[in-house]
C-alpha cells in the first residue's frame, strides 16, 4: 500500500484491480480510493466496464488481478458474506423477495443472527420515505417504491460503504427524481460512503464531488467531477 494510505479516512481502496475472462479484459489496473463520507461517481458509456468494476469491490465477481482494502484489510481475508454486508449493493433493478416489505428488510440481518424489531423496520422505512409500508406485499409496489425498499434492505445490514449500480436508470422521471433525492439525503444525513455507477453525467455531477471516467475497462480520467466532465 502507498505511504499516504490512511484506513481511518479511506474505508475502501482498490489497487491494480482487474478481471479478465478467457482473452477478454473486462477491467484493467483500476487503482482508486473513496474517502469516508463521500460519494464517488464512476461514469462511462454503456459497456465500458463500470458495473464490472463495481461488482469486483464486494466479490460478486472475482478479480483476476490486484485487490481491494477495506479499512486497511485485504478483502480476500474477509468472508464474502461479511464483505457483502459491509459493502452493500443497490442494483439497477430491485430484486425483492416475495412477501412483505418488512420481511425483505429482516432477511439480511437474520443471516447473521439479528432480528429487527417492528420499530427498527419502521425507522428504516421512514428513512426512505415509506413509513407504514412494513406489512405491504412487494408485488403491489411501484418501481420507485420497490427501489426505495431495496435501499432500506441494504441499509438494514449496517453497511460501511454503499455501491449504487445505475440505481435510477430503470425508473420513470418522477421516480428517478425521488430516488436521486433519497441518495443525496442519505449521504448528507448519515454521512455514508458511496460509489455511484451511472452513465448520466448530469446525475453524477449532482450527487458526487469526485468522479472516475471509465472507457474499455480502464480508468482514463479521475479528479473532481467538474474536472472530469469538462476535460
């Protein structure tokens, strides 16, 4: 690790991270860090490797080169289930389990022996603007409501870092605005460390102060969002 690496300020750092499948390079030599409490945007055109890079960070896909440090610990030393609890992922489409909203929120904590109370479920739902939704069937939710439940379900695990993979791209304009406002509010109020993958540069500029531009699996530009998008 570099001499300037400070785990207390840098909860996640990728060093030389890469993934190749057969002869195809999906991600190559990605080195970057995200600072505690900030939102870092990863932007680039469709097929550029943004989501492939994100999936390496909590080992949904395995890196074939490099590694990631979580609070200074090599993530290969962390049990994958624990890693994915600490590095939570919100996907483009909310894959909710059949049943109630409350049941979805309780599922993750139950996997490590924690039973959320009704009050804790309600607090999580109120935090994403869905107070009183605990008993609702997920089949009856709108797209925007389902995505907010997906956020609450991820937050229920108490993550240290949030990975946001195109979290608004499958939504209509109204729902997109609601979820984008939620992302900004969670970052402000809770001081979450987040990494946002998006193809929407305007959205990235609204939500993040720093950005990485990815092309053909490589980080080709990094810096403040203003610098990256104006170059």
